[in-house]
C-alpha cells in the first residue's frame, strides 16, 4: 500500500517554519528513501508575519505538492491553530501553548508541547524549529530521529550543528513527557 | 493582466539551490507584495545529489505551486541544463559554465554566468546561491534588487549578511558583463 503523509507547519515569521519544512523533507527524501516535496507559501497580506510550509511525502511520486488534509499540523500561532480544522481524521495536532490559548475541536490527538520554552532552555529561541521536529518524530512513527539528525547536521549553519541537534533531542524528550 | 512568473533552480547538493528559492520567494511574496509559492523536490534516487526548487509568483493566488513551463531556469549542473527543454518560449536560461559544458538549443536567451567562480572571488563558495539571485535580478525585471537585499538580510545566518549581500551584488555585476 502507498504510504503517504502530509505535514503542515504554520506560525509566525522568525520561528523557523520554512527551515523546519526543508529539514523534514530532506530527512524523508534524502535519508529515508521516500519521495518528498516541500512547499512554502508567502501571502502578501501578512507580509511575512504569518508563514505556512508543507511537506508531502510518499513511497510513490507526489502529484500535488501541497498538503490538502494534513495528517500532522504543528501550530505555532493562534491563527494556525484556528486553521487546524483541515486536520485529517485521526491526525496529530501539536501546539505551542505560549502562542496558542484556544485549541479548536479536532478529530485527532492534540499535544501541547512548550516548543519555545524548550528552545529557550536549550539556549537559543531560534532553535524552536528543531524542537518542533523532535516532537514530530516522537508522535509520527514514519519520521525517524536518525534521518532528522543527518538532515539537521547537513543544513545547520556552520558552527551551529551541535546546538541544533541538542534542540532536536530536547524536543523529542519534551514530547515524551507530554505524551506520558 | 495577471503577472505570473515561474523560476526554476536546479543543480547539485551543496550549491544552496533550496535557499536560493526560499530567498526569492520571500523577496517577491513579502517585500514585493506578490503571491509567491516555493517548492523543493527530493528525489530518493539521487539521494540529494540532484536538487530542484521552483518559485511561482503572481499578482493573484497561485493554484498549482510547481513550475510547469519555467520562464527562467538557473542550471547549475549539466543534468539541469539538459532538462531545460521545459523553458517557456522567450525565457531566460542562466548556466554556470563550470558545470555546464553543453547548452541545449532553447527558444530563449542563454547567459553563461560564472556563478561559482564569482562566489569564490567574493570569498566563500557557499554564496553561489546569492550570486545566482543577483544574476537573476539583472535579467528578470520583475525581480528587484531592493527586495532581494531585504530577503537576504532577513535570511542570512547571523554574521553572514554582509558577505551574502556582497555576493548578491557581485552576481548582478557579473551578469551585467555577460549581457553587454
């Protein structure tokens, strides 16, 4: 059977949403041998204040690259959480409680992961996107930590690989506490 | 009339193809007030050795996010140049002669810009993607240097903005010599 997964990251400018999608697509496409397409959309009305990026991955070539019914949504703003009605049935919604006060009713699992707080604890708020990816690996079995580690190491700006990997692992651990 | 442009970057892993597409999409979407969608595709058969990224921008919302008939192709590998038969009529094909020996016949303008050589001269080969963007701005009037400068400054890893901006300008200047 064709394995297909749609992941959406949505939030605010500066949270590293686009890079999160790039790293996830590389992890799946380059290191897990799946087809993967990454898309980011820029809406002139918000002038970068609101950012959305999708990754669609499958064991067969991906026809339409955007996420139509995301299996996973990572919502890093209230607006992003409000948009999560598109979540597929039985999907996973990850929200950062720092930005999301009201979680809408969805037909799936909701996890409140303190993404930004964890990034601050790791030492730099800009690593929030790595924390998101670690949490994702905890809740989405298709996404392997080993492939994420390789993609992060390949993508991180020089001198920041160690910090980014620490944030990735901190995200996985934080998600484990939330799930327990 | 609806303004629409499709730009494709294609080349090898490590050339910064994906980041080039992200910066261009932000320049158009965030700083020029256009709709913009950026897509990158990972093909497991090449395991990251071959990379393709598209930007589609328009004055109206973009329905299909991938480039079907690119108006501009930046080809940073022989394989990318070989794929350039998809170029739209009257389009622009930019090739780096370091990687592209044979340029196929296309129904458009071909510019040989020594992208990698210019990046080396600026001081770091990793800035090749900025050189590509500068050249693009020279040949594609829709893309403004002012918006690229803003997007580069926002996107560059800390401490590298100046170097990346220098590469952007060097790309514009190199393209000017080629065009003359």
